[in-house]
């Protein structure tokens, strides 16, 4: 039987951000500031930040959450809403993959 997100299916998120030219360090600093508060959130299994070695303006977050509802709460958290507002003019791309693990 497949669990639904409401009954506890873990959720994987891969978020990709691309800074506007000249804004790479500002976006990096804002992203880095998300690590500690997000890792302390209920349901956060891991929240890993990666910066491209080929393009320092590209940042990937690899995240695992206990449930979709806990990730939804993260998306409404004060630190993430403040981040979104603060980087609105510095990020040119924000792409989010949402998935559930299939098989082993």
C-alpha cells in the first residue's frame, strides 16, 4: 500500500537557484543563512546546500522532509519568507523538484 503525503510519506526536494550576474555572493550568503534555522525545523531530515564549482551563481539545496506538510510549514517559515523577499531582485531562476523515493 502506498502512503499519501498526509500519512507520512517522506518528501525529497531539490531546489536550484541561479543568482543574477554580480549578485552571486549576496545570494550565497542569504542561502547559507538558511542552513541552521532550517536544519532545526521539525521534520527536516537533511538540508544540504551545494554551490556549483563551475558557476558560483548556481546553488542547489538537497532536502529530505519527514512529510509534505512539514515541508509546507517550512515554506511558510519566517526565515524562508524573509529570504524570498530579500532575494527577489537577486535571483534569476528558482526551480523546485518535489519527489518521493521509488524503490530501494
